[in-house]
């Protein structure tokens, strides 16, 4: 059990799920497929581990099978019915066998580190701010420090393998259920974790491109130091956003509408009321509930949190937004991810609110950390369905965004044309500038 884990309660796991723990299928991937994917990825190679080419190995296997069939009276089908796949798929164009062999060796060296990566992830998650992105970067920093890589190339292979393993592991339903039991979070997605891992790897790649002759130990030290800096930036980002976000309060007695529970928005509202003495009221949207069925949701937790500071707060249904928008002065929401074209992926209903706000000329603001910027370029709303989402169950039902049922769809995509400004720890900018800011972020990370 990782340090900092809360005492067990009825129905709460005593320890985090292991890599080998059986998990339900998520997004159509079986348990066996996930365990295979957790192993370090290998570049496609035309050679088997013993140096024999895939084609020759296949011929040798066929000859062996023919010999066995001759003894038993069996035959090898001419269409390849008994043919088995070679140890390695063919090498793609532009990939040398030497690189593939080195990556295969790096993968074998990395496999014993998988449990240490997961342990580092849990140690950070339970001792810090319960932040997936922060824990993931800490785990990658641990990989950079303890990796037994013998070359810069192998170190990058280890980082990539650790990133892939973390994303697959953190996306499992049993893992997300355990996380939700440790925190008050009712809805989780692995999008911030993915973006943070990409940014961290990009940092190492940029340094290697600028200094191709950099030594392994020097690069290792840079990566370890960067993990600490990255974590500090994530922890400071919410305060930075809260400070620069005060300019959205242009007058007293404003009515602010928010959707979902964003920690950035929550911090911004509290600081505006307490530190900057702004006076306003908040309306929080909630989805319609089943008749006679009440669930303690993120909306309830947000309302309790901000009302404890004396902020007037009320809630309304998403269906009533069209009628109420004329009374709203501004809309501010968080985001699970910011696409390269400036659109955002967030809780379902965000897109509808943004369109209604546009029709009523109400500014629609987004407050989120820069680590949620992603290279994903979303063109259609349905692309948000590819994201893994977990809804904390009040029963045994757990669903993902790819669930065929309607109530499994928890995210939607908001076009950049409906977004007025994005408030991040890097500054304030329009959606059309996200691509430039993303390039700068990746180059300077």
C-alpha cells in the first residue's frame, strides 16, 4: 500500500491495483491486450532476437512443421493455414535493423522497472496534490534516474515505454476507481496525464537536438531536474491563473456561470472573493437527474466549497441555459484538454453553453493549466469520444466514453470560434494563438 493511502472503508480497495490485476475491458482492449501493451514497445524489425531474419525464421519454422507433419501424416496447408507469425514484423522503410535491435535490448532492460514506475506514480499521487499529471512526471523522472540504459537512445526508449505503460495503467477502470476512492473527484480522464508525459519527453528530445553530443549522464541529470521544475510549475499554475484571471471581473455584482468542477475555476472564484474583494454570484449547471434518484456530484462539492467562503451560489439545469443566459455576465469553465486548434475537451454540455453564450454576446472564458495543451487537433465533436473517461459509480456500474449507452458520454468538444479567451499559467491568449503557444511550450519545455 502506497504511503499516504487513506484507511480502508467498506468497498474501498486496500491497495492500488497492480500491473497484473485483472481489469474490465476499456475501449475495446482486453486485459491480455493491455498487459501486452504495458510491455515496452518495440520498433518493427526484420530480425529476430537471435539475429535470424524474419523471412528465414519463417522458412525454418515451415521446414520444421513439414518434418513434423511428415512423421505424423499431417500436411502444411499451401495457403498458410498452419503458418505462424515471425518473432518480429517487417522493418518499416527508413528504420535500420541496428536501431531495432538496440530498442529491443532497451525494452528488455526496461521491463523490470515497470513496477518501480508504478510505485513512484502512487507515492507522488498520494503525497502531493492528487494530480495525475504531476504523478506521471514524477514517475518519468524516476525512470530517468534509475534507468539502466547504456545510451541516450535507450534512455528515450525507456521514457517512452514508461509513458505508454502509465497511460494504459492509469486508464484502467479498477485503477481509476481506486483513485476516485482516495479523492473527492467524481469524474476522471487520463488526458492531462498524456499531455504531461509528452511535454516531458519533448524536453529531453529538444535538448538532444540542440546538443547531439550530450552525454548520457548529463541528459539524465537534466531530465531528473526537469521533473522537479515541472512539478513546481504544475503546483504554481493554479495560483498564477487565479491572479491573472481577476481581469475578467470588470464590475461588482456580476453573475458568473460555470459548468462542471474545475480546480482552476474554483481557485479563481475563491481568490476573487477573498483576496481581491470582488463581489459576484455564481450559477453552477447540473444535468437532469433520474426521477427519485439523487447522487452527490461534483456540482454539489463545488457549491459547498465556494459557498463556505460566503459566495452566493445557485444551481440550474443545462436545459435552462437558454432562458437564463440573458442574466449572465460571463461564463468560465475548465478543460480536460486544449486541442492544437484552440478548441477544448470538457464535460458534456460545455459546447451547448458556449454556443448559447455566443448567441447572447456573453464572454466565454476557459481557465486551465498549460500542461493540458495537447498536439491533438480535433476537427469533429465525435473525436472527443476517443478519450478515456471514468465516472465514479454509486453502484457497481462503471462506464467509459466509448460505452454504447448515452449516459456513458461524459465529454464533448467545443469549437474555438465559441471561446473568447483562454487563461493559463503562460498568460492570456485567443484560441487562434494556441498553436503558436503550443510550439513555444514544446520548444522551451
